[in-house]
């Protein structure tokens, strides 16, 4: 209805509107601000495509669907914090949004269509939630500023060219349901430093899925040799076991605790220093009384290979207290 109108600068959509029709504001090149109504559910095919001045748009919680090319070529758009109700993004939704630096895709979205962010050359990172089950071909092709990509466990297939020519991409975390990495999915990713694949079963990978192999590949400890034997994964310069995050929790009162990350497979010397007027009553490690193992108020842990808890109780001359 307003396609090609170069006089429009601001648009406010009423609460009675549930759908923005196809091509509704396409090529409104002076449009800078859009306020969507709280009941808007669908933004249809190319509704705001080519709105090269559009820099401000709200994303109401009501939005469920983006049609193909909905915001393609919106070159002034810098961020998109998408609705938590969003379920599908069709192909090319943000294609060519060359100044888009950040985007938030929330849990609940199921589909990111082909070339959805193709050519978003300033996009810095992407976190694909576990709810996404379809990641289309060329979804992030040519995102040259992309540094990190986290791919949720719902994605079983990384489609062809999905991250092709993401030349700054350094770190990739793949989901544990991954079964296949397709044709040239990461081709041209020349800056890769680390790739984490948490699957015990080695996913298939097309011979062209990667063409740079200087990165370190992190995989489950039990599967290191299987990845090394694979014709594609085995090409990576280093293949190492995933370092699991484990924590030592220290409890000295009922009002709080200290939880600190530690390195798996290490022994620790814990120095316990009672305040003046107090003394150590009991020390337990993972519910085992280890008080007798103290030497000069130091407890030396065994090798810690899983989350562990150290609990200390103190006493005064009157009774035992936790402080």
C-alpha cells in the first residue's frame, strides 16, 4: 500500500493490526522509525525490504513469524532484539543488513531460514538457541565480522554454506545432537581457533565443509581417537578432549557459600583460618569427615574429578557454631 513512498519517515502500527502485508513498506527509503503494535504477529514477505534509512524498530512480544526478505537491505539497522514469541524466520529476512552488529534470537524460535543473515558483514556473534531445529543454507554466509557462533542442540544438520566466508570467525560451539556438517558449511573460515563438538558419536562432515584446519578441535575424551580417524575431522591440527567445568563449593555458614571453578584432575591445598576466639570443629569433604586429615589447618584434597563440596564448622568454648 505504501511501497516506494519516499515521503514516509515514521510509521506507527495500531493494536488492531495482526499482520503487516507483503511489500507493505518496501523501498520506503526515508522511513527511519517503525513502532509495531502490541498485537502484531506476522511481518510478511518483503514488508520493509529496502528501507535503507530504517534504524529504529521495536520488537513486541506478539511477533511470531517473519516472512522472506522482511527486512532485507535495511542498511541502517544496527541491532535486532527479537521477540521471545518468534517461531520462524523465513529465507533472507535480514539479508544484506550490512550495519547489523547484534541480534538476539530467543528460545522458542524453531526456524532460521536460508540466507537469513547473509551478508550481515558487521554481525559480531550469534547464539542459536536449543529450540532451533532448522538452520537454512547460507544462513550466515559472508558475515565477515562474526567472531563466535554457538549452535544449539536442536540443530542436527548444519546446511551448505551456513557460515561460509565468515573470515573472522574464531570460536564455534556445536550442539550435541549434530549429525551432519554439509557442503562448504565453514569454507573460507580462515581465522578459526577452536571448534567444540560435544558428540560421542562422530558427526558426518562433507569433505568440503572446512578448508582451514589450524583450529583446535575439542571433543569428548572417549571419542578423541574416533575423531582423529575421521577423514575430515581428523585433518584438524589438534584434537583434544573437552575440558569440563567443575566447581569446588566451600561452605562456612548457612547464609552463603563460595563456589569457584577449578581444574579437573588436580589436588588442592585448602588453608582454613578460624577468626580469633574460634577453632575448627569439623571439616567434611563430599560429606566425608576429614577433620583428622588436617595438618596445621591445611586440608589437602584428593584429585578432584567432579563437582565437590568442602564444609567447615567452627566452635567456641561454649558450643559449636557455623559462621
